[in-house]
């Protein structure tokens, strides 16, 4: 319902009063606190419909002021004046507004953010190409700095603030407000927000940042599929790389723990971006040089430790009602079970979904199946090794899991096989049980293959991850080195290593760079 | 083939945290000036 | 909501606010010409002294440029009486580049700023306990002595605090 014109005028006058208070010399909080108290007594801070209108009108006044001043003078600082005054008002309200007994001091924050989000969405949908993100960006930057450091005495308050902003940013994600994308990424990665979300609070902030990065990758995915980037997308892509590099450097454990879901949403063509995530390793870990002569990776202590995975690995197979069948097959390995025969079909998308996705296969489902099966096999092996320490090497592999992997590698077509092999290669990371197991599986599938095309594809999946610029995951390097060094794989006698002079040179070059 | 990530303007060998001086995803240069320290009101 | 992405992101339909690729590209292009500028996220970094001293016009009216030189602050840091200067710059010149440079020097001397107490701490000995969330032990911290009588002058001092828990959440 439209606002009453008298109410609009009242709000406008209040804003003018607040502006005059902001102009007074600093050091005396009394005029501010009195003003806030007055607002409270006028019923404008109850968090109800009237509150919403109050904040919305203030925001609209501030944004329109920005627009007017920018048009007339292009003076940035003066055009932000109203936005700065408004952001200060909200900060002061949160600081000084009296609250009822038992209420959180910050109960208004999510409501104010909700009003802001709706205003931005409306402005964006109405103005389209004429939408200007800058005043909203300024507003959020001010708030992140001021409200973000409000009352650092209370950890819980600090997390409330961060999660409120994280929820707002999720609502403003690029898929929903595309013209806000650049401003959005700068806000999400800002030093007053992203590091705070990842530090302290018992890592409760981690799922929020995970969700935001997934939002970003989901937006970019259709544009990155074909690896031919226009200038615009390249710009966004480079910005994303910078953010990932900051995370890799300062918070590698975060990338480690969510690698699985990030690989779900990064297209296979983004090899370097994916490698950045897969190269992450815990800061307290020291990785042995993969080119060390006679490196006995099986004896590395870390190889017997499971990585922490915070992504929900079995979500996709659960959603497709596959998990029970997978569990059943792993448990019984029943001969004649239709499970293996039907597996390929179940991994396909419908034609309509495939047209939208640019692939015939359900990539998250393949990823989920591969990692879930591998994790079950590893558990079984570890249980078996505890009870029978002297197991024979042929028993070191859980046969049911191997059935599944072998079925897939034989029956899938080139596209499906590539995606399947990607799912395995995505587990070749820092030393841990998954790296160990999947490295073994990949090499086993290579040696066991009866068709050279399969060996060629395995090689290709490894090679394409190695020929891009650094970083390269440790597990990828040791797997490739093992493949080319171990005479058991007879790698250099495969015809595809010599199919063209350029390819020969490529292999020699990569093997030299691996030491 | 990806790009040389050392050309993005981040000091990847730094022993200090990068996020402290991360200016923006669109910038080749670090932010100048460091964090906003909060200090007691009496000093303002 | 914060867990799984869903069974197939590639199967997400165009509905509920999700726009198609061409539209997204058009919006992105428009946004490219309205990128946030560095000034958009900069707060005013000027310092206004609370009680400016009245000085004759022959005195320099602006700070000497050398105070913006990191090497200048490194020299102060090396000086035996330098810590007081660094503390002075940190507290009395908020929102300036000098504050940042002074903080950098203090950090080099293993002082760490605590955001709850708004003061600097230094380990007096290796912490007795250290976890991902905090460390605990004996620390020296920077304080201001109020001075209760004529014999005890007020001024800055350093005190020792035993059995103190420094939560990393508060580490600047």
C-alpha cells in the first residue's frame, strides 16, 4: 500500500533533523541518544509495518540524493552524504535504542536489512540497466565497518551481526540481482566481513560463506562452461580468483572442508580455479616434495587420516533415491542385481535438463556417487585392516566398490567417463585417506583397462590438470609421477603418448616439470 | 591454460594474512592504511 | 538451507527470480560501468586533535612528510624509548596512516592488540595453554596509571597480568 504523503513528509523532516545532529561537533552523544529515544517513543522502531516504511523511505531519500548529486556534479563524497547520514542513523539506532526485557539488542537489524534487500531488488527490477549499485554498496560498507564492530564484548552479538549480513547477501546473490554482482562480490570478500565470518565463533560462520561462494559459482557456471571468456566474464572470473587466493592463503582449511560442493558448481572447464581449491591443505601440514626419489607415500602418516568434509557428500544420491540401492549393493554385492546395469541410465539428466545444463549427465550426482562409494570402501578397508593387519594386496580393495567403478568406466560414453574420472581426480589433494584411495583407484583402472581409449582418457584427465598454470594439488602430482615412473603401467609404450610430435613434447615437458 | 596467478597483485608468499590488505577483487594493489582500529572514546 | 546444494544445479529451472543467461549478461555489462570505486569504501582518514595546541605561525602548520614514511617508524621502533612514541601515535592519531605504521612496528616487537580491552599485550613468557581459539599465560600490557596522590604521577605504564586468557577472537 502506498505511503501516506504526510508520513513521507514526516520522515523527510526527521532525516533533516538527524542531519543537523550529525553536523554538531563530535564528543557529545546526548543529541543522538535523545533523537533515537524520540523515534522510539514515536513508535517508529517497533519492527512493524510502520518501521519498515520508515526505513524504506529513508533509504529511498538517500539513494535519490546520490543520483541527483552524481548527475549534477560527479562529486563522489558529497553524493554519498545522505547515504552516510542514513547508515549512521541505523548504527545509532542499533546502539542506543532501548529494548524490551528479554529482546535482543539487535532485533531490528534483520528487519532493516530485509527492507534494504527488498528496496534493492525493486530498484533493480524497475531500472534494469540504469540500476546503480554504488549507493547501496556504500551503505553496506559503512554498516559492515560500524555495526560489524558494535559491542565486540559479546561474541554472540558479533555472530548475530555477521549472519544477518550473510543472509542479506544471499538474498542479493548475482542470480537474483545480476546488476549488483560486482558490488556484491566486493562486499562478500571485504576485509570487514569475510575474514570475520571465518574467524572464531567456533566456525559457525563457515556455512554462510560456503553458501555465498556457491551462489557466485552458480551464477558464473553457464558463462564458464566453454572456457572462452568474454571480457566481462573474464573480469568477474579474475576477481573471483583473487578472492579464492586470499582464502587459499589465509583460510585454506575452509577450502579443504568444502571442496566437494565447490567442485559440484565449478564447471569442468575451469581447471585452474578448481586446482586452487584442490591445492588447499591444512596450515599445520608439511607436504613432502612429490619428486623426492623413492618417496614412499603409503608410509606417510597423514595418508591414514581422513580429511574433514563439511559438504553433504550423499545429498545428491539421497535426492535421487539412489543411496539405499548403493548401500544395498555395497553390502551384498549381489550377483545379477539390476543395480549395476541401471547405473548409467540413472546418472543421465532429462533432455530438458540436459539442454539447460550443457551436459547429458548429472554431474553432482556422479560426484556424490563416486565419493560416497569411495568413503564406504575406505571405512571397510580400515575396519578390515584393524582386524586383519596382514591382508593381501588384492583384498585391499573393496570389491563391491570396484565393481561400481569398473562398470562406470566401461559403460559410460566419452562424456560420462570424463565426468566420472573428474569425480575421482577431484579427490587427489593433500595427503589423506581419500587421496590415497582414489590415487590407487585411478591407477588400478588404468592398468586394468582393456581398451586404450580408457587409458588415454585417464591420462588426459590428469594431464589437463597439470598443464595449466600453478597451483597443482599434491595428490595429482604423485599420481601422475607414479603413472609415468612405475614400469608396471607401461605408460611410455602406449600409442597415445606418441600420437603426434606435439603430444610427445607435452608429455616430456610435464614429466620434467614433475621432477 | 589458466593464468599466472602471481600477476594478480597479491603477495602469495607473504607471511602476513592477505585479507588485511585486500583492497577489492577488481584491484591489482593492496589496500593502503591497514585495519580500522577501535580505540577508547577518550582518545577521539 | 546451508547444507547441500541440491541434486542438480544444472537442472535449476528459470523461476522464482532466476533470470536467463542473456539477461544476466546484459545486467552485468551495465554494472561494469558502475563498478564500486576505491573511494566508495574509504572512510575519512583525517585526524582532528581534541585540544589543538596554539602555535606561532613560524611553526610548521602541517605534519612533516617523513611521518608517512615507514622507515621513520622503523627507526622509532628500534629506539629504546620508542615504544612510548609508538603508543602515542597509535592512540592519539586515530584514523591516520601513522597509526597504522605505529601498529606495524608494535607488532614487530610482538605486541598484539586486544579489541575488547583496546590495549596492547605482549607475551611475558610462552603461553601455558594454546588452542585454536585462545592462549593463556602471563602477559605484559600497556596501561594508563591514574595516580592517586601527588607522589604517584599519572602516566603510561606497563603492567603484568598472570593467568590471562587471550582469545583470538579479540585479536586485531
